[in-house]
């Protein structure tokens, strides 16, 4: 369950303490290794005040698979999350015998879902080149599937 809290360091420490003590009886178990801390002031270089919680640079924040940091970070993040998988999926489906099943699998594949996710959550200008590359991978496969119908 994602939980994003913005406040003073003291307030956040209090929230952490309350969740640590009162959360377990309600089946809310904090996992510090899966938590992240970011300073809203990009210039701040202080360490994270919570033990075992990772400090994430403000320019590299991502929540639920959505890059919220800098445009450069979004570009690199989408590149790493979308294209390698799309290339693997397209290569495997290219040799598939049944074009209808291949098209169905392509529509449900991780890469299509990820592309749709980025289309809905990330400004296109931050990953326009990747969208074009994705289309270049997708369009020929779709054409092959329709020709073998």
C-alpha cells in the first residue's frame, strides 16, 4: 500500500513511530527496506533520519511505476522499463504459428500494458523517442498477424 506523507522531519518521525507501534495490531507491518525518503529541497544532502530507509534523490522519485523526477530520469526509466521487454515479446511472437493467438497474447503482454501505463501517467514529451521505437516494434508485428489471418 503506497503511502506518501509530506511534512516536517519531526512530524514524519512521529508518523513513523505511530505506524511502527500501532500498525502491527491492524496488520500494517512497516518494511523499512521498501520505504523511501526524499527531500523536497533538491539542495538538501542530509541523510535519511529513519534507520534502514533509503534516501532517493528528488530527481529520481517514482511512485507505483510512474517516474515523477526529472525529465531525464523519466526518459531513462521508461527506456529501461518498456523497450527491453517489448523487444523480447515481439521477437517471441514473430514466429508464433497462430496469428490470432499471437495477436491476443501481444495485446495482453506486459509490454503493451506498460506502454498503456506510461501513456496514461507520464507526459509524452518525456518519452516520445521510446514511444516511436515501441511503435516501430509493434506495427510490423501487427501487420504480420493480420496478413496471416
